[in-house]
C-alpha cells in the first residue's frame, strides 16, 4: 500500500488517513484517523463506537491514559479491523471521550478526526511514514 498524506498535511498540518467502513445499518461511512508516531496506544473516540457496534469487538480489561492536555482518561479496549486498498489491518484500540484538541482540529480545518493510529498500530501492521515523499507505505512482515 502507498497512501498519499500530502493533502492532509497541507489542509490540517497533520498526517491523516481516511478509511471506508460499514456502520450498523449497512451504510458505508468514512473514518478519519490521525497518524501519531508519538502515541503509545491506538485510540477510538466513544462517539464513533455507537455507530459501529457490529464492527468492533469488545475486549476484556480497562485502562487509562494521560491525554496531551494533561488529563487522565479511563478507557475500555476494543478490537477493530478495517480494509484499505484490499488488505485488512487490525489492532487493539482504547475507547475514550473525544479530546478537546481534536475538536480544535475540526474547527480549524473542517476535518473530523475519529481516532488515532499510534505506534502499536504502525508497528503491528508494518506502516511506515515517508516524510520525504509524503506517503504512508506498508512493508511486508
């Protein structure tokens, strides 16, 4: 896979990737994820989960994280798999309320972010960001 991030960098100043998936009513919808090479977990915002209950697998356990605004957030874990360019990608995500900072991204750019693909997702799925070419590529592992 090779996914261009030039547009999202120029529009929002951030590496974003959009995927198409089916909601609970069978309608296709887009989810937009921030690619965060500094995030030690993957995040899915709670407001997204209510529309995709059939797509997510609720996992045992709870956790917490400290958001970039310095507040602690309690989380639950879900498994999420999606398809992009004919290949399936999956990982564990922490479900949290939406960060105020993400609302600011939407306010400034008009782009709503639904979650964060952090280092665990990037490593587990072989995604590499090439900032010279402004693309995300996958390596086979």
